[in-house]
C-alpha cells in the first residue's frame, strides 16, 4: 500500500510497523512519499511545538527532525522564540492554552522557561557591549594605487610622474637640509647647557606631581576601605576592599557581617591599573591556605573605577581573616601576581 | 559461558548493586534499566541503556549485547562513527517525545532504540534508506502505545517567579556563567535578545550583516550560547557553594 502526502522529496520510512506484532496497529508497507517541511516555515514549526498539527504533518516534521543536520538546532531556536513570546505576553489566548497544556508538559521545557525568565530580566538590565565585527581587510596606499592604475591606465602615467617629482624633490630637500643641519648643530651645542637646566626643573616638577597623585590614590583606596558592609539588596552584602591595606592593618580591615538573611557576599577589588586582559582571584584563609581554585575574571568598571568583582555564599566564608590573591593573566596565558586584598568576616 | 565481550571498555553506571563488577559483561547478569558508558577508542565515553545478557530471559524492553552490536553496525561500520550517530539519534528521539508532550521522553527514546535493535535482524536485509527514518516511524508507534496506556494529564508550569532569595542566587549564577563566555559570545547573546517587535527583527538583520553571517546562522548561534548558559546555570544551582569557589 502506498500513501502520498504533500510531497517535496521522497524518503523511506519503516518498511513495516512493529506494532502489528506487539501493539496491533495497522501495518504500513512500501515506500511512502512524505512531506518534509521547509525549515524556514516558522509558522508550521510553531504549530508543531504547540501540538497544533495533524498527526500526518506531525510525523512528517519528525522525519525532518531525524534526518536534517540543522533541524535539531532549528527546533531549539523555535522553542526559545516561543518562550520569549510567551514571556512578552504576545501569545494569543489559544496559543497560551496550547503553551500551558502541551508545550510545557515536559520538564525540559519548564526548565527552559524558568531560565528564559531569568535571562530575559538579566538581559534587560545589562547594557549591551558592542559586538566585535569582522575586521575589514587592511588596504595599503600602494595597493589602492595599483588597483586604480589597473582600472584607469591614464592615472598610471600621472601617478608615475608624481612619484618621480616626489623623489626629485626629496633629494634636493635632503642636500639643502644637510647644510642647514651643520649650522643648527652649533647652535644646539650652545643651547644644551640651558636645556639641561630646564629638564632638571621639569623632572623636579614631575616628581612633585607623582607624589601628589600617590596621595590622591591612597585617599581613594581609603574611601573604598571605609565603605564597609554595605547592604545592596537585603540578601547581598557588598564589601569594597582596599589594595593598600596589609594583614597587619588589624582594626582597619574591611569587615563583612553577614546576617541569616544574607545569601551572597560580593567583594569589589579595585585595580590601581588595568594592564591585563584577564585576572584571576584566589581566596586565602587566615592560616595562609588557599580555599578553592583560582577564578578567572574580567575587570569591570564601577563608578569610573576598574575593579574585579567576586561573590561568595556566606556559608563558604566562616568568621575569620581572609585575603584575595589577585593575579593578572597575560596574553600568553601566564599568571603574574599583582597584590593581595585583606578582609575579615564576622 | 555466555559472557559478552564489550565492543570497547565498558563501565556500568547504573542502579546495580555497588558490589557488582564495574565491568558488567564479565558477570553475565541482567542489568535492567542499566545505563552503560562505553569508552570508544579515542577515550570518549558513550552511554547505552537497557542491555541484558543473552542467556537470561529477555525483558521486552531490554536488548542483548549482540543486538546492540548489530544496531551499531547498521548505523555505521566504523564503531566510533556509529557511537556518534547513536547519540544523535537518541537526542533527536528525546526531542520528538518532548514535542509530543511526553513527560518521560528519555525512557520512550530508549524504548524506541531497543525496539529497533530487536527488529533489526528481520528488516536489515530489505530496508533501504536512512536508518534515522526507521527510528522516527517506530517512535510514532511507541508514542501511540504510550497515549493508549497512560495519557498523562497536562501539568501547567506556575507563572509566578521563584522566591526572591532564589532569584538572587540565580542572578549570581547567571553572572558567573556570563563571565565564563568569551567577550564576543557575551556581547552577541545580550545584543541578540534585546528589543521587541519590528525593532528586534531589524536589529537582528543588522547584527547578522555586521557579523557577516546569515540570519538563520545567527539565530542558531544565539540559541546555542543560550543553551550553554542554561546548562551552566543549572550546574551552578546544583553545585551551589562549590561552584562559587
């Protein structure tokens, strides 16, 4: 027996149904011609996901899903789109019912919805950094000129004349400047002593400015250190660490005081300079033992200050003294120790 | 007698008692519902489910080692490629059962594979075409059976978001997972899923042009990053404090 469905191409389904022996359903023999849906048919795919297709079309979709390389990814992407539309409140009443009564039955989809809800909120909060584009191939002046000359031979002749003029002009200029340079060297020698004196004055000035900058930086670090145990949202405690404090700065150590309601402690490690493409942070306890592996992290800008942000659940930080070892990761993946940030948990 | 040599190294990771040998085939026992990991020559582990030994009384939902070998040979004479094909077919079968609103898609996918494996000696000589199509046909029959047996009532997902404290953990996990992405993927996934309506469509078209890829390729790429993020977040939630270290 042969059945024909809306055919785009022929594929061979099972030669015979197993259910004849085991389940008693009608046997299907022979080669069937089955519709394979167009992958771009988003509406049909959406109906399939909502369980709104006829059995025949559903089975045709399943053959496509089993055989096409991209089909699986297309279905996953369509699921994402459908969930996003549901969350945006864009499904019709009927679609919403189908979404609840069919689409969401599988646990996998429920998890996907839950994740999408969180991801959507997160994406809306986050500013979008620019997507790196494909770099345009670099074209030199000489390549451009060559291309122009190939297209317009007349430009070639004009360009050649211009180049000759430039070379000639450059030679003349070189000869005359040599003579002038002899005179100017004499003058320069006479002025050298004066310049040396001026340079010394400039060096003194730079040193004074440097001291002033160091003092400002220390003030900034102190300001970070003063912002201790700031509650961000009731369940998150944020602690700004200072890069200039040492273990011996006993009373000045920034202190986190998590409450039973605290679920996360967030540490901000300000950077004095941002010279590395990535950083890693290791937590060290009061006895100098490293707790857990290093976490690779990127620098973030917080209120115009470059910083590394790390979070820990309070249960992983019992009361005591700790420090973070901050290291920079170079482009060649080498790790270079930068500094330590000390803090206390009560 | 009757001990079945495994095609590659074999590891049982199942509901069997712990006292059993990790190399299950030496024991010739019946591993109902066992999930095997099979180490391919390149060291990669593959899973095969529901195997039984040859001399034990066959369970309708189990297959023997010979049947599994036959199935793998049918999928591809190269055992490594057959293993990859097996995984692809299983993954797609699970998706089919998910799309058919089954709440036990993995079980039905394994049942489908086992049924194909048992039927293979009869059909192999005459069957023409992609083996995957045969699996799809059998899956449709299995689904009909399941519907007749026990139609599972629809269970709607509660719409209300999870508790605030869980939300904070979720955001923290998501933040960590985002940080694990490379800069390009992070930018792309945030950029792709913003805006609404026509503005979103126009923006995605612009983004595809900017990246020098087609719209469909962009859609699949964004979807894969999102899937990776979801997997990372689930792992983060499950591991809790350990993940943060």
